[in-house]
């Protein structure tokens, strides 16, 4: 039903300098996979088959990753390491990757608008690779697609955050209509803790209906002088309907060093467990 997923990936990743001087932050590895590949796999699990990636200068490594490397394939063909390419081969051979560039960094809302040329007139998912998510039983995007089938409107993933962290996020003012499902009345981008309408913060998973593009075209720069997706969603919430969904699962803020290390430790334990099980079966 929803076939395309947008990946805004044009940011500079300044919090990880100097590592991100020449390497896109989306390509930083969590154990043995780059951040963006986790997001792509989550989108595929949700039934999406076309990945629309917004890149910028210095981001060619993303395109190279989701492509065939004949030299590498030839080098390890027939060796015990060949199987290490199995996962990425499946992605490259079975799914579509499209790209366009965001020439100026004007905010998340602008990045989404730039993606219209890749998305067209249909509802679509959005994944911010910085937010690495692991859902309970099924991925966060897959949970949201189920919700979209019911409500047919834009959906934002939210989580409860402590008061001292609220100013880092877009925050929703919303009424709970079912357990963990909220009707959004308003949204505020990075409010001071004492002015936040709730403790429900938006994280980097969205399903957006295509009318968001026309709203973004008319959205003036907001917080930080950037075009904020939050501001466009506010308009959408007042005109039609926007749902906030308290997803079931874990989220790691891999845009921060602390979150990146936490995610690495968590996924390393899983990796080690899976490797041990594979060896045992062998």
C-alpha cells in the first residue's frame, strides 16, 4: 500500500567530527552495518520497495553502498567471507534506490519537499537514520503502516521523554483516542521545558500523505531559520488529521555519541548471540 520510503540524508553530522568529515554520518557502522541500512531493512519489513534518498555533497558512499561492487565481489568470491555480502546483495538486487540532492541545508521540511520528485502523489514513509529503532514483534514502520490502513492520514511516531530533554524535540499536544494512539491538536518544535504541551516527543519515523508537499511549499522558516516539518504537520493537523503513535519498541539516538555507543553495545550483544547460534547449528 505504501511503497516508497524517504531518507533525508544530506546533513553534515557535525556532532561526529572529524569522523564525518569524509564519511556520511548515515554510513557510520553499528557493529557490521551502516545506520542507513538498518533503516532500509525496517522500511522493507513494512512492505516498501523503493528507497528515495536525499543526499548532498560528500555523500556518494551511500550510493556506492547500495550498488554492486564488482571488484570486492570478485576478490572474495569462493572464500569463507563471501556470505558477509549476502544481506546487502539481497537489497541491491530486489529493491529500488533513487537519489536526489538537497543543495542547501534548509531543514527537515525542506529535505522532504526536495523528495517530492522521487515520491510523486502518494503517501510515503520517512526514516531518519539517526534514530535507530527496534520494534517489539514487528518494526516501528510496520506498526505505523497498520495504523495508516485504519486512519488514512499522516502519522508521527512519538515517545515519552524526560522534562530535561524535551527541548531537543518536536512535541505534540494531543488527545488519546485509543491506547497509545493520539489525535494531534498542535505541535511545537523544540519548546522550552516549561512551555512544552506534553512529554510526547516526535522521533524520526513518519508516514506522510502527499498534501504535505503543498503545505511545505508555503511553510516559512521556523526554529533555527529552517523549514520545519513540524510546522507543516501543525497545518495538516488543523486542516485534516494527524495521528501520533506511541510505538512499541526501542529507539537509540545515534545522532549523539552517547546514543551511538548505547546502540553499538545493544546490537553487538545481539550480533554475538546470533553468531554463536549460527556456529552451534553448523
